[in-house]
């Protein structure tokens, strides 16, 4: 997702009539095509390496005050979107750790309507399965259990970080469904970052 900062850089590049690879050449990049692609990816996603960012900012004559203003605007916008997302109601579910980095989801029974009851149920499942579990009560609050069913802690979501167990393979972040044949996408708002 583009950002105010990345769109500003793109508009400056376009105003000069430059292609991304031409900008990479002017920025004295070693591999023109590769860095031209990185510049374009920055314009589209907001993610960029610090060294390339500094070179491109210098060529496009984007001053630090403008950068700070746009970064602040992007941060505020990201936080507002994250706050709306984290407060959306979800159907609570349990994530069971099968083996390291492999998890499966299990719906909380519909008759369970309070967090204490859900934690008691999750504790029982963890004990019966002899597996670590995470009760995802909301996008904001998760409760973690050990193999004996003991509550090891509760965590609260923070912007840009997942608050649930997840697996990542090939850039996809997911857990397995209850039947282990399907996957459930794990999404959370991610803030573009300089790498």
C-alpha cells in the first residue's frame, strides 16, 4: 500500500520525467534495474531500504522537514486504521500448537459467551490435547496456555504486530483450519518501514 511519503517521492520523480531506473542511475546505484525496481516497489508499498531512500531523497531534493511531516502523517493514518481494525468484533477462537510453527484453529463453542468461561474451556483443551494453546478472545486480547492448561499470560495487541500464533511460508502468513486441509489467513495491519 502506498503512503503519503512514497506518493510524494513518486510525484517528484514523475515531475522530472524520470523512469525508476533513470532515477536509480542518477542516485549512483550499482545495479540500475534492480534498484529501479526497488524504487518502484517503494512507490507502491512504502517499504524501502534506508540507503536507497537517502540516495533517492538527495536526487529528488526532498528535504528532511517534508520527510518528517509525511512520515508523521503516515503514522497517524496507520494508527487510526489499526485502531478501527483492532476494535472490530471477531468470533473468538483457539489456536493449538501442533509442533513448532505449525498451528491449527478451533472455534470457541457458541454457548461460551464470556472470557472467563472461554479461558476455562481453553485450559481444558490444552490439558486434554497436551498442547500449548492461545485463546484469541478479540483482535486486542489473547490468553496463552501451557500443555498442562495453565494460563501463562495475556497479551494485548500493539500496532503492526500480530497477537496470535502464526506460520509464514512463501510470504503467506496463516494457521491451519480445524481439518488441517485448509488454511486461515492471518492478517494484521502492517506499517510500511524502512529496512
